[in-house]
């Protein structure tokens, strides 16, 4: 297996592979299967895993912790933990919740630190100052290497980092918005932030100017970019995630993007999901793609896709900016 591409983030002690394994697909019911999935992640060259406080009621965190302890490999991995998602009728972006959820995660994962702690949502009613102060406290204590925001707007990130700079502290090291080839028609869950599509060019320009590391979620657009949803079968998807993908992505312009991804995949001997992932990773931003590979074949295919290089002309063709590759 070729060496995967990596990047570096201040505060994180290891280079991070540009493809990050999402933990939501890790089997927590059968430890042998779950451990096997995590072993395969390492075997294909991925050294970073993303989890969240709310995933599986903590089951994802716990199996990662048991696996790291069993394999003795904690120091060779980049662990990204998300916390402070709304729950039980209230927002949780508070100093109290940051502290309690971070410490719960450390216990679940059987580790003294996480490489990155990412706030899963924002609460614009909370000033940035106590958020930044609290996160810096845990950086100083060595419990967090770096921190970031998932589904934070660029304006809030800018405000937080301005305060951090003015107060002599470290700011948000990364952001985690949605980004894929498919344009998002509606947010899949409340308070999600996407930078996909022509309507979000200003956000992408801001990130480009800042060179902000982006841990982008839903590179496959909820499975839409697999090609399984077509112009004629949208009514067939009645399960929760299938229906969500239809509602969020089933538009004519996105079907045209799928058509072109399929065309380019056939020409290159790749699959449509590989082209969709390659598009994300070839976009001229500082991107690390969060991908929920479910089995060895998917992990191997996605690792290979992370090495695929697309030309600017191919990128423009996929995104409907030109009519042909000729």
C-alpha cells in the first residue's frame, strides 16, 4: 500500500493522513469485528480517527479506547474527538459542558489526551471569550493538543481567533464543515454548515485566505455520490438516511454531477465514490476528508482515492463549470 498523503496542524504531534476514518461505522456490538475494522484502518495507512461524544451513546469512544489499549498504539494515532452537541433540550457549548464531556471522553477512550477536541456545534448566544479561555485551559493541561469547531461559521471562527490572538492564547486550529461535490439543498440536521456549491464561494475564499485546515464531513453527500439514487428511483428511499439523502441532494444539477463522476470514473478505471472523494481532496483548500468506511474494501478503495490526482479541467467538469473535457 503506497504511503498516504499527510498534513500538519500546530498542536498536533503527528502528521495527519488526509483521509480520516469516521468511527460511526465501527461495529460496537461485536468487538472482534470492530477491532478488525480499526486494524484495517491502520493497515491501509490511515492514522487518524474521528469520534463524537454522542455517537452510540459513547460506544464508539469506548471501542476505540479498548482497541488502542489492546494494540498499544495510542502514540501512533491522531484521535479527533467532538463534543458539545445539543442534547436533552438545551445547547451545550458552555465551559461546564466542554469540561465534563472532554473528561468523559478521556475516560471512555482510556487516554490522557485527545489530539484534537472539536466543538460539534456552535451556540451564537455564548460569547467566544469563555469558550476560547476554557479550551486553552485544557491545552495548557495537556488534555487537548489543538481544538476546532464543527459547523461553525467563518464569522464566528474569525471572532474567536481574534480574541485568542489579542489575549495571547491559541485559537481554533481547524474547522469541520460539510463539503462535497454535490450542492446541499437543505441542512440534514439543525445548525449544520456547508461550504459546498456556488452559493458558498465566499466561505471557501475565506478558508483559502486563512489556509485553515478543514475536516470536511459527508464527502459522499450522504451516499448520494455513490450513484445509488437516480432521477427515477427517489421515491424508493424510505429509510431514514436514504430519505435524508434524497431531500438534501436530489436536484437536477447534482444528478448531472453524478453523471459526470460516473463518466470520469469509467475513463480512469475507478468507482464513482472514489471520484467524489478525489474531488474533495483535490479541491484547492487545506482539506482532510472524514469518511465513514464500513469495511476493508471501502477503506482500501478510499485510501486509494486519496492518492488520485485530478486536473483543474477535470475538477471544473465535475462541478459543471465547463461543458466538456475537450
